[in-house]
C-alpha cells in the first residue's frame, strides 16, 4: 500500500483514510484501486469486523480526478479499471461506515452513498455536480439518491449540481447519523465499536437482505446510468465543462 491510503486496524475495526489532501482527496484511479484492495483484504480477514472510510485532512473526497477524466473517452469507458474498482467496493460483505467532513462531491459523494452507514458533519458539503462538467454520476450516485430521495429532489440536485449539507443529508434519510463539525470520525468509530459487539454473520446477512430489497431490483437503472456516463465521455460538452472548470469560467454548452 502506498501513501495514497492510510490504514489502521484496532479492536476489530479497519480504518482507511483517503490521503490526497493537496487534491482534497480526489479519487484518482490509483487511490480507488488501493481502497478496493484494502477493503477486500479487510473483508477476508477474520480479525476485521467492520470498516470505517474517511478522508485525511479537512475533506472526505472532492470528486474524481479532473486530469484523468479529461483523458477518458467513450471508447475506453467500458475498459476503464475504475469500473472494476467500484464494483469490488460495492460487493464488500462486511458492514462499513463512511465518515464525512468537508467536501464530499462527485465521486466522493458516490463513495459515501455506497457505505452501509453514513456519518456526516453537519456542515459537510455533499453533492453530484457532474452536470457542470457536461457529465452525470457514473458509479451509482443517481440511483442511490433516487432510491432514498425520490424523483423530484434527485432530479433537482442532479440537474442543477446543487450542493447540500450534512444536516440535509441526515434530515432526508441519506445519512444514518449527523454530528458536530470535526466529530465525524469519532462518531463513526463509536458506531463501529457497537457493530463489533454484534453477531458478524447476522450482520452480513442483514446487509445482504436489505441490499437485495433496495438495490438489486434496480440493476438495470445502474447499468443504464453507467452506459450514459460512458457515452458522455466523448461529448463536446464534457470537454467544454472541464476546460471551463480549469479556466475558472462559466461553460458554454452546446448539447453535443
């Protein structure tokens, strides 16, 4: 494991810290791959009962890596290793918690929404702003928002790219707990300690049953969202959105 991901294991809890603070922990391919590797190792380790994923520094994860996104096209979308990394994370059997402070945007928000339990600082900034880059969420963010928030609020958030607070995430049912700023990790670890006291097999089967009821019936929607994301990789609007982001200007989209 490189210094992109920090790991600590204690009393049945595996802590994994995203460690690209200079990039606000943006999820590049290397970091996402190391996270998937570490979570799979924890899943297979009998000494690990549950996991906590958090950001090192002030932020959880500010999104995907813009430089990588700029280079990706529709032709290489289906073979993008990131797709496999996301699928591996989504297959983790043991319960895991995301502890969110600061920015939790784009791919970072999608990662947080993958978690079984989501602990958010009240003033954390969450959202799926991909529309401002001429893109859509490609790792299940659309579908997971819709499953909890419904059509109207999901479309408002995704079509505008508007951010929402940790306080909102808890009030809307996206987050399992909210806490004071700076306390997300401590709150998540306290919850993890309670999980360690539980029955591991029963917890894994409970997780499996809930996901089968909520996510499994909507796999076609997940697949459609991914295909749409891949198609947009070669669009003019995606190139314009990224150029505008880098140049700190308003993009001029053409619908192409």
